[in-house]
């Protein structure tokens, strides 16, 4: 029984792998490269855009075409406007001012009250510890 289960599992795994390989082989790549006299043309099969490329130091260097450059410039302009708007909005936000004299006094009063109560509690513990210590003989 175990042997047949293992055999069935192996069959499913190998069938899945074969299906993946077949799908990858039938799916065309997005870009096609064609060698020309002046270099290489890269064709985007989804958009139809063509880019001129050339080999440099063992790698392919492609430069933008005018329509790609225009789209790139438009995106840069859009981002620059967005940054400018954010900087302007940030500059209009007033910086956080220092607390007023009244707020400082109120904060110090609260801290003073806290410290006095804390020290009173510490004093009670010290008094309890001294009470539990053996007293010296006075005779």
C-alpha cells in the first residue's frame, strides 16, 4: 500500500513539473531581440515599443527612444510637482513652540509632588528596617 501511494505521488510531481515546463516553452517572452547593422533592436511584444541597443563590455546597453523619454520626463515632472506640494505643505505647518511658563510650572509642580510622595515611601521602608534591627543594650 505504501509503495503504491509513493508511486502515485511521484507521478503527480513529475506530471506537474512537465506541465510547468510545457507552459514555459509555449509562453512567448515579452521582448524579442533582432541584430541589425547598427546594433540590436529590442521589440516589446506587449506594447510594440522598439529600443535601439548595442553591446558594450559584454552587456547590452539600450537607450530610450523619444516616446519613452517623453513618458519618463512626464513621470519626473509629476513627481517633482508632488514633492514641491509636500514641501510647501510642510513649510506652512508651524514648528512646535516651547511650552509656556505656566505649563513649565505645572509640570514641575507635578514632578515635585511625585518626588515628595516617593521619598516619603522610601522613608517608611527605612524606618521599618530600623525598627526590625536589634536594639543595643543600654544597661
